[in-house]
C-alpha cells in the first residue's frame, strides 16, 4: 500500500509494455519480487553513493542481477544511472498492481476473529468472485478484537460486518 | 425528571430495536496530515465534496481528487489524526442542520451549538453547497426590505431577494449597517442569519449581546467561524448560513443573510486552495474564487408564487484596504451583486454616520421595491443631494454666492443632517417619509443645522402622538395621495408652531 507517486508507475508501465511485447510478464513480476527483498535500504544507499564511481556501481548491479531477465537488468542500469534506484520497491509494487488490474484480479483482505477453515475460505472467495465479477486473490488475517463476524476488503471497498463495529455503532447511537 | 428505571427502559428499547448491519464503505489511509489538510491514499470511489469519516468523530471534505490520492480538508480539530489512520467514505455531501429550532441560536458552520443553550432539536438538514434556483422559479424583486436606515431606504433601497454589497475600509460602520438592518426586521417575519467569518470572538460576542438586548435574537441565527477556527470552517461558514436561509426561502418565508465578511472568506479559501496545491492566480487567489462567490450569492433569490414566493436576501460585506475598490475581491463581488453601499472613512470622521457615500452607492433593482410614498419623496431628495454635492465642492472657494445657490447649500446641509442616524436606532418607513418630505419641501430651511436633529426627534415623537393619523395613513395607503399630502403639510405646519427651533440658536 505504499504511496508510489507517479514516477514509479511510469517506470512500471514502460516495463509492462516491454514485457507484453516480449511475452514475459509473469517472469518479470517474479524477478521484481525477488529483487525487491534483496535491494534493501543499505544496498540502495550504497548504490546512490556518489563517492563510488558510476561504472563500479553499475558493475555491482549487473553482478547482483546476473540471473534476471534482460529487461530487468536494463531497468536496473537505467535506475542507477538516473539516481532513481530508490524507486525499485515502489516500481515492483506498481508493476504487480498494474498486472493484476490488466488480468482482472482483485486483491481481497479478509479479517476474522478466528481462523476460517479451508473450505469456508474457498467458499468465501467464490462468493467474492461472483459479487465482484473478477478473480479474487485473498489473504486471510485473524484479529480476535473483532469478536465475531468478518471484515472483507476488496480493493478500496470495505464491507464490515464484525461484531465490534456493530457494538461501536450501538454505542454511538446510545450516546447521541 | 425521568427515574433511573425509565432511563433503563429507554436504553433497553434502543438496544432491542438496534439492528446491526454490515457497513459498506470505501476506505483509504492517511499518508500525510498538516495545516488542516489530509492526503488520503485509496478511496477510489470517493465523490467530489464527499464527507469523509476520519473516526473519533472527526470529519473531512474531499477537496481534490487526484490520481491515487484524495486531498481532504478537515472540518474541525485535526490534531488527533495520525498517519496511517483509516478513512471511510460516508456517501453523503457536507450538510448542516436547518429548521426553526436554529432561530435564536449561535452555531458553528456544522450547526453545532456554541451558546451553551443545549442541543438543537431539528432533524432536517440540507447540503451546504447546492445549485442556485433556476430562471423559471424566480420572480422580480418587488417587496422592500426596510433597513431602517434613512439614507439606504430612501436612496439605495433594498428589495427582498436582492444581493446588496456593503463595502468600505475597516472602522467605517459596515457591520453596524447590517446589524441595524437585522434589528429592524423585528416583527416583519424576516428571519435573519448573521454569518461571522474570521472575526474576533469578542466582536461576535458584542454583536450577539447587542442583538439580544434589542430583542433581535428572536428572529436571528448567528453562524460563527471565528479567527481561531480552522480556515476550512471559515470557508464553509457562508455556505452553511446560506443553506439555513434557503430552508426559510423554500418554505415560502423571507430570510436575510449577512456575510461578514467575504474578504476573509476569500482568504480562507485561498489558504485551503494553496495547501491542497491548487495553482494560484491573481493575488494568489485560486482561479475559481469568482465562481466561489458568484455561486454563493446566486442562491439569494426571490421565488415566484408557484414555488412558494419565499425570498433570501444577501448582504455580503467586503473590507477594502485604503478605499481601493479596484482590488481583485472587491471588483469581483461588486460585479456579482445588484448594487453596493460604499462607506468611507472621511465621511465617518466628518461625523456623517452612517458614512454612506450616496454619490457612488447604487441599488440596481431595489427601486422597484420601494413603497410609492418613499419613491415620491426620495426622487426629490436624490436631486437635491446631487446638486448640493456639486455646489459644496465649488462653494468652498468663494463667499459671495447668489441667493439660489445659498438656498441650495442650506437645503443640502439640512438634508445631510437628516440622513445622519445613530447606531441601533432604525426608523420606521412612514417616519422616514415624513422627515424627508419635510426636508425636501423646505420645512427645515429655517431650522439651524445643529438643531435639525432635535427637530427630527421631536417630530418623530409628535408622529407617535398628535400626528399619528398621517403616519397611519402613509402605512395604509403606501403612497402620497393628494389628501395625505395635504394632511401631511397641515401636520407639519401644526408641529412647527409647537416649538421654535430658530429662536433657540440665536
């Protein structure tokens, strides 16, 4: 949910255009997700350090991304040259979102008071897919504070039927 | 008093009747917050100007909808909001409570009471920013709104449904004109709404006390967004006041709304616009500051009979700097309104109060609304005053003037004296007609200028006593028929016999 800003989205869109031409969308996504974890804050800081010569930094990036697809290696070089390497995690995020959107996949977050058994989870996902008309990739979280019921968020849309929020609205009604 | 068991029963009933249902809303997260502005990530389905729930009873207004964020202005206290807080849409546009229960109250722009007189019992509410009534629902301005101020009612008349600007430097009595007008609406059925924008709380308290003392709070709502309130509340205040007035307008009643003042409103709007990164234009105001005021003032209207025949009159106030009426906001509002009342420091210091410059003040539609009697006497008054102004400037240089000129100057001095009026003392229209008639028909020419006020005071008292028949006839007929005019001359002659003002000054 990081705020990407428009710059990271522009890079992600450009990369997607290339990926569609090359027919390697899934591969690029996997690669970005891998790199996202390896390029942590200290790595990025050293890659932006003007005390090290640019050639050496580029060489380091090439070495780190040796096994990755060609487009990704070029992207990393461009990012280092333009001093935009700090955007990499945001680009990875935006890329994932854009791909999901293109393929009609909605991300759902389901919070319940107790962990739902597998068959209920599957049933819920099917219901969500019917309701939204899109494929749903759901993650399941547990928050005992809800007491009962469930909070389901698909995209920005939240449906809250938890016991806690009902108690809170009862409290607001009694207090007014 | 309810006993504790009764209270328990009420709560029981409420709990039993409570139906928990799933709430569905768009959600977002606060990414930054400051200066009363929050940027919210998400909220993909958010409407423009939608009310947003920040939790803990804090609400915001969706101001800018951007590519993946929404800039919201917080209505009220924003210090409790943190980065990462969840924000929900409400599906509602910003509203304020309206209704008769608000009359006599002092409230904030969201209709919450500020006067400590308990909750406001009204369930009705209206969106604060709505589109003004269209052409086919409107009608000409044809009923006067008496301000009780002689100079205005005679020469710059205001009709119900009109927008008349009050403009002038600080300390020229702009608010006083508006307050006198509110006081004069007592007993006329006109509901008044006084909107204080960015004013000192002490000034507002003084105004409320003045209104209360004169019994004018019984027909008045005061909407306050003080100098220490967030700019967002100051931005909202006139729209809220207007919505409260529209309730009466649409119910077929008459209402008057005073915006004191729109310069500060423009500042507040400039602040929120710049903070939400809207591009600045002239004097750093955003490009739509003209539209801001035109859509507000356009909501003042006189509705036709099919639509209830109600009216909403607007008296916006603009404060100028060093008499500069060609600055951005003054020119904007002058061009929007149906006329303006200019108040000037020089006149104020010369003791001409209200300090109205009748030469450049105009009312573009109010003339149709004047009662016939007033129209008759005011025509002569305007002419005499115009001649006087021309001569007065000229006569400063020479002393040997011909008789006609001297007479005109004398007349003008007395008329100027008649038009002076202390604060909080509105005059009924029939009395205005009589004194102006007396002035323009030479009944005052032999009264020395310093004693004109005494003359006027005694004449008004006379009109309450012996001269009552004439005053009542003017109220009834609303015009000066030949008979009434004859009666009026006779009454004035008779009154002049009672006291000799000329002698006292000799």
